[in-house]
C-alpha cells in the first residue's frame, strides 16, 4: 500500500508558532534511501537523526476523491473525508474544528496559508476560511521565477522574502503558517538545470523522475527550515 511520511519536530519548550509544510506526493520510501550511490532526501534524513524529531513512517493514505484537499481535512480537523464526492465542494461553509482555530484561541495567532495553486482548485479558498485561515497567499501572489513556473525552490525563497519584508508573520505576531509544495505533482519532470541526481537506464523512467523531484523538494525544504531556525 502507499505510505506517506510524517515528520514532526518536538521540543520541551513551549512554542507559540506552528509551521506546517505539506509536501505534494512525498512518500516515505524515498526517505533514508540511496539509489545508485545517491541519497534521495539528505536534508530530511538529517532531520530523522535529530533527537527532537518524531517520525511516523507508516501513515496509510486515507484520502478519497479530494486527494490533497482531503489530506488538509485530516491534518487540520482530524476528520475523515466523505466516501463519495469532494467535501470541499459539497460542504465549504461547514463549521469545522481545526488546528488553526485552536492556535488562534490558545496563542492569539494569525493564521496563514501559502500555496502557488489557484484558490479555485479543490475549492481551496472557501475551505481555508472555514478552517480559520486569516490570510491566503496564493497563485497570483507569487512570481514565476523558475523555468517551469514556481517550483518549490522559488516558492520557499519567495515565502522567506515575504517574511523578511514583514508581509507575513509580522514582528511580535504569533502565527500558524501552512505551506503547500507543488513540484512533487505528476509528471515529476524537472528542467535539467535543477536536477541534482541522475539514474541509469536500469531505473524505470517515471521512478527516476519522481526521485529527482523528491531530491529537489528536499533541498528546498531544507533551505527554508534552516532559515526558520535563524529567527528569534
């Protein structure tokens, strides 16, 4: 069965901010994996060795027709998706219990969603508001700076820039930030200049493309997380 990975950084110190990164189609089998002498996810492998990281490697996918928006439902509300159709289209104005609302109640947080997708995709806009998101930074708010649009490297770099400029997560503000990557979406094909691994003809082409993209996303996540560690 398909497994998806969950990594959670833990600490005994009380924190008032929560940063959630949802990585599109990132499956656990690429973690701690070397193929033809190449480490696929070196940064996340480093996190796995950190004593403050809690790792759940065998999380079974339970999404239904809504796919990625179903994943947001389960993560943010603890609810399972409906069996038929897409909850985000059928019940966009439902009153949902959510992690975002809990953060606001407990820490008076401002809740952000950052995605390069369009708000109409999976009816993301109304659902984000129903979950308690205050500010949505989406497709039209990002520049297409990479050869294939806004890849994960460009996405995280622009998110960092928005933080540095005070456009989001303003100084002194408690925040919940949910960032959604996109490069891992099929067909998993990166421009040559962004590829850091390559595989022989003995590896199925689609699998090679997937692992190449996973490496690219891993690097992008790593740069962003290391930036977050520098913040007070």
